[in-house]
C-alpha cells in the first residue's frame, strides 16, 4: 500500500520527526512542547532552519531570536550562487492563506533587501512553509513581486521540505545550486517541480 506521505520517513533525521505535525498544529505535539516550556511556533521555526541547513544553506536565525524586530523567521543563504531565501514558517490546522499578510511580507523584504544586496546577493526569494495552502494567493504574490525586489514567492508544504531533505540525504550532490531553479520557476512546490528540475540526480 502506497504511503500518503510525500517522503520516506526512513531517510528523515530524528530531529525533524515533529516538523510536519507542528506545521499542522497537532494538539498533542503542541502540548508536548508547551509542557517542556517551549513555544510550538518557535520549535517549528527551529526545525525549518535545520531542514534548510541539511539542504546545504547557511541559515541566519531571525524570528523569535530577534524579539521586537519586524523580520522573517530566517534567511537561507546560497552565497556561492548569490541568492538568498527569506523564510516564513506558518502553523495552521486548516492550511495557510496569505490574506492580508502580504503587507508584512513586503515589509520583511524591503527591510532586508539592502543588506542582502550589499553582501553580494543578486536574487532574493521568499518562501512560506506550512502544512498546506488554501485559497487563491496569486493577487498577494503579484503585489509582493511588484512592490519588492523579490524574484519569486514560493509556497512549500512541510511534507515537501522533508521530501527535499530525503533527496539530499540520498544524494549529497544536490546543493543550493540545483535547488535554485525550483525556487525561480515554482510558486507551489510539488513533486513534479522537484523531478523536473533535479532530473537525473534523483533517478
């Protein structure tokens, strides 16, 4: 019987075991971390950072690490390829819809862009990570792209992040250089996008 998961759990490091349940707001997992004195939202941010580090990115931790600042949850750098991804982690039981969040995302990008460009970053992407996505987010995406220097806004389900982690562990030749095209051409990243861009590396 085919698994309903996007990935093979055997290839997922134990540290990321709770990522997908946190993304979906699973009550048991939320309670688990609250009993440990940790915010589920903060734990989810940390697991996203770890996931992108496994993919080969250098991650700057922002979010709950920078209280009082208007900042994304983190920035994943591919310095050799001169691009960076602003990360925004969203826990949601019913899936995430951009709604009026586009104004905050525009602020994140416009605030960070000058610094990133001064550090040699030519291309800026914004990636929202959640359990799933709902509604039509195209108007918000177009507004962000029109008003900022972001090349693309991408939506990445937590299961697909784990799928990328699985592929990276299976084949260390997959690097941010290979992943760049997925971010450039895809809005909602799915298995077909990964297969199209990584091609022979995952066969």
